[in-house]
C-alpha cells in the first residue's frame, strides 16, 4: 500500500509544473530519507537554491523503497527530473535509457574523488555526479589489543599483520574471534583487488577464477577455517558492527556507517579505525555511493534546470553541506574532507574513539573500487555468497567456490 502511495506522490509532484505559474519550472528530486538530519540538510540546501533561482521550484519526494518506486515510475513513462541512483543500479537504469548522460553537464568533475567518477561511468560515458559515499576500513578494539600486548593497526599493515593479530586476539574461552568475516562478495572483494585480481579484465572478460582470486579467497576463508575469525552469526550477532560492538570480534571491516551505530549502542567501547591492510598489489577498498541522476526524457529549459539543481547539490558548497550534516556518508569532494572530520569532533567527545581515526575512511576515496556489477548479475552474487558460506563451514575450497561462481557468470554473460 505504501509503495503505491509513494508512487502517487511522485505523480502528483510531476504534475506540479503544469499547475505552476507559466514562467516557472518545477523540479522533483526523488530519493530516500536516511535520517532527519540528512533531510534537514538537503531541504536547507534546496531552499538556498530556490532563493538564488526564484524561477525554479524544487520538491524533494522521498520514498521508503526508492528502487521499487522508481521502477514503477519508469514503467509509466512519467518519472522525476532528478533522482538518486545507487551505484549498483546504474548499469540497469542506463541500459533502460532512463538516465541522461552527464558528460558535459557536470560542473568541475576534476574536483571529485576520481574513483567515484569511475563508479558512475558506464560504457565510456559519465552519467551523474556522486552525492555522497562510504568506504570500508578496519575497526579494532583497543582494550583487547592492549590486553594482548599488540600495537594498533596502521596503514602499513599487510595481510600477514592482520592474520597474526586475529590469531593473537582470538579467545575461544571468552567467545571472542579475532576478525569478523561476513560471507558476502563485497566484503571479500577488497582482498581480491589488494592481490591484483579483478572480476573482469579490460576487455570485459571474466577473470575471477585465476590464481590471484584463489589466493585472496584462500586467505579470507582461512580466518574461519582456522578458528581466528568467522561470520557474525558465529558469535551470535546479526552483522559485523554488532559483533564488534559487543566485544565478540576484536576487529571488523565495516564502512563509516558503523560510526553512529557504535556511538549510539556501545558508547563505552574503546575502539579505533585504520585503513584496510595492503596486499601484494597495494591498498584497496570498496566505494558504496549514490549519484544524482537526471531523467532522460527531459529537455530544453527543464533539462537545464535539472542540471542546475544537481550541480548546486554537488559543488564544493554542496559537499560542505554533506560534511556538516550529522549522518554517516562522506562528501564526494576532497575540499570538504576536513569539515567532515570536524563535524565528528564534538559528537565523539568523551567516547572511546578519536574522530581523527575517521580519516581512514576518507583515505579510501583515493584507491577505492566500485560496487557495481553488470545488469542481471544478482544470481552470480548469490552463488558466490552461498559458496563462501560453504567454504567457512569446510564444505568447499576456494577453487570450488570460484569454479561455481564462474559457471554462473559465464552463463549470465552468454544471455
């Protein structure tokens, strides 16, 4: 019922240009509501835009299930002029022809973190500017490190350092594992890239079944198979952040979304953050990001107004707005990095974490890889995740898992 209501709200919002005065334009921005602070920051920024552009009215219309709402709107042929696009959705929506190519429309593209532009580049075209982003880093329990007599992680840590620490920190008697390793493709992928591997090569050929992938997957599985790591459920937790917050995992690999969760739910936790360890090929992490897309079916003055809104929301001042709002995602321009850290300073005062540690998430913006797969590749993700769980249970080797995933990938690519 709510999805239908959300769609009706979009239809009503899209009808506003007709009801507005003849000399004005109305732009609808469709997305989701993350929290009241983000909504307030966006609303304030849009108010500033409308003050500077009195002939353009902008309405933000959030939905509790944005992707479903947008799919329904796309099918109707009537959809918002501007809308959020999760990086994982861009290939589908670009292929469907519902998103404008933004190559020459995006202001100051050089001012964004370069890997984020790669995320929203599809088949050689840059579609949309990134709105905000998150990266994965390593969280560590300082009290457990101190008790084990270990030095805290640094950006120079290697795989060997990570494994040695996990082994030293594991305490079977107290039910503590050294590292929580979720059975998910996106949690393992940094290790693949750190080892110099890839899912596809430059020619688009599937290559995630080579020796580099086997080595990286063997390493990831070894934590669980050797009893120095494991899934969140292995320590009676729903996800990695909970396992870490409860002290059941000495280390976790979560994104900056974990910050507020830990501050709210485990305020006494004494913890720190470092960049993910390096592999043979260097540093790598994942970028989880969203962009502002412009509808492909708008043109003329309306299209120009839509791009004005998008560029206003993603310029240096827009990035500063993201940095100053009290929510987790980071600004997509390095110009606002210091403001992002400063925003956490007062909010972490008296807690067991130093806000300066959060620079580890920001650093990942320079060497992150996109969480994007080809259209229709969910069966591949499902097959890999299922295989990874079997690997943790000792029922499959890295070669088995990658062989099965490759078979699914090749079948999907043939289709």
